[in-house]
């Protein structure tokens, strides 16, 4: 197995470890979970760079690499749902969109038909990851006494319920809209994919 695919496997393995530590009651373990999330996210960038630079592009990697990304981000979103920080219905919409589009693209690759990733979808991913990093850093900081005790006002401002709710709402709307736009923009390819028509 080539190195980029090994990094994809590592990202999948690190995901449950991240979630377990993130949901623990120990501030130290929460801090470690943040580090693991960052490392896992960095493997996504690095394995993509390796695959392009050395042409380590495989059918296995095409399927599992985007799926591993969705598994990691989904775990973080689910963790915040369990902690009652973000609403479940928003996460359901995000997961349904991301996994359905990823599944569709994987099936298209299997059938030998290319479904390009749109710039809108890349921006969607950027907004999702930025929001998740924001939540993770603020949440872990709030649960670290040495940091929180001297910055209570700042954390009360940054971890405000309305700020998080409407930020998550914006992410949900962008994610849902990007999915609809992607499906509509590729409607002919999708019809051809399942019917064989042109």
C-alpha cells in the first residue's frame, strides 16, 4: 500500500481515538484530542500532496480519501451534538449531503465517469473545517483551567450560544445549497450514470 493510502488509513484509525478523548471528562485528554484532530487533518493535506507529486493515485485512494475526510469531520460534529453544543438536525443535513455526494462521486469513479469537485464545494469544506477548528479550540480552551480562569469574559463572548447557533446555521445552509447546486449542475452526468443515456 502506497504512503498516501497509509495516511488515509491512519486518519480513519485516529477518528474514534479523537472522539473518545474529546468526550472524556479529563481536560488533558480533551487537549490531546485537539492535537489528534489537527494531526489527522494534516494527513489529508499531506497524502493529497504526495499523491499528486509522485503520481500515487489509486482507485482505492480515490474512494477512501474523501470518505476518510467525511468520517473525521462527522465525528467532530457528532461530538458537539453529544455535548449539546450544536443541534442534531443541522448535523443530520450536513452528514446526509456530504456522504451522499461522496458516495455518488465514488460510484461515478467506479463506473469510469469523472465528477469534478466544484470550487463551491471546496469553499464549503473550508468553512466547515474553519468552524470546527474554532469550536474545538474554544471548547478545549474553556475546559482548560489555566487558560479559562484568566479569560472568562473572552470565552463567554466567543462561546456564546447565539454565535455558535447562527454560525452553525450558516454552515448548514452553505453545505445544503452546495449539494443542491452540485446535483443540479451535474444532472446530465447523473442521469447518464444510472441510465446510460446521453
